[in-house]
């Protein structure tokens, strides 16, 4: 795919998210409780646009770090080995060590899944010879040509990512663990290349921003936000498929 096409598809993803999370449309589309404000929805949109789909100029460095993060997510024992032994890890981080580490890895695995969906969309657009500027219709045609189960897996990945960040108490422990991992890796530059460190830093940044987003809300509000995200993403898929199938 040419650089021009690549940039355009990235920006189209961002544009469509902006449209999908316009507050005045959301409150007409769903019954949104008064406790969920326009500012909260704007924060969700901003998380998508800065973490999951950042602007094209920021992508190259992010993509390199993402590759190394994916390697650690697929082989979590690489992180376990940084603690010396399980007894030491449990002593340092408490009995929730394994739960917190797994929750973090599951969240990052969901992030990997969300990114893979973007790549699938780009491949379809390229195969179909779509050229900039990509219209809303082009975007929807591209999505429709993917197997629906792949599209719905993407939505489940997004829901899992946000859902994992709702338990902010556990997430705080996960962040402490990743801090330890980064510190240990940085002390051994001959063992851990800088690009691997950057991958873990990317994972920590992703979760830290999620913690910052959710930690200020009570449990009811946090779960409402995740539910709205899921319903909104499923609504869009239904909208696209019904439109293309003339229903």
C-alpha cells in the first residue's frame, strides 16, 4: 500500500470514529443516562483517537513499539522471567500478582486485536484499488467485505480493552508490575534491546491512560461507559450491513 493510501485510511478511521461518537447523535440513538455527559463521551473519543488510532505522523514510532509489545503479549512468560521467581513476585506485589498481570496482558491482547482489524481494512481497501479521498461509502464497502465475525471480533476486542480498564484497583497493580518490568529491562541493555523496552512502555502508556480515564468514576458509571461503547460499535456494524443488504 502506498504511503498516501496508508495515511488516508488511518485518517478515515479517525474521521468515522469522530462521527460515531458525536454526543448529539448518541443521545438520539440510545437512552443515555444524564450521568453520562458530553465531556465523558469526548474523553472516550479522544482515547480512540490518541491511543488506538493516533494521527498518521505519530504512527511509525508507535507501530515499531507495537510489534515488540505484541511479541510479549503472545509470550507472557517473557515478562514472568523478569521477576526471578514467583515467590519473589508474590512478595513484592501481593497475592493478586498473577491476576493483575493476566488482566494487563488480556487488555493488551485486545489492543493487538483492534490493531489487526485496522490492517485487515487497509488490505481490503488496497485490493479494491480505493484511492484517496476515501468516502464514507468506500469505508463502509470495505468493512462489509470483511467476514462479519471478524468485524464483531474487533468490537469484542474493543469492549474487552475498555472492560479490563474498569477495575481500576487491579489496573493500578498492573501498572506497578509494568513499571518494575521496564525498570528491570532498562538495567540490562545488553539483554533487552531498547525497542523491546519501548514496546512495554507503549503497553503501560495504553493502560495508564485508561486508568486516568476511568479512575475518576464510580463503578456504575464506568460500566455504563463500556456498555455505551459496545452498543455504539454494534449499532454501526448493523447499520452498515443492513444498508449494504438493502434491509
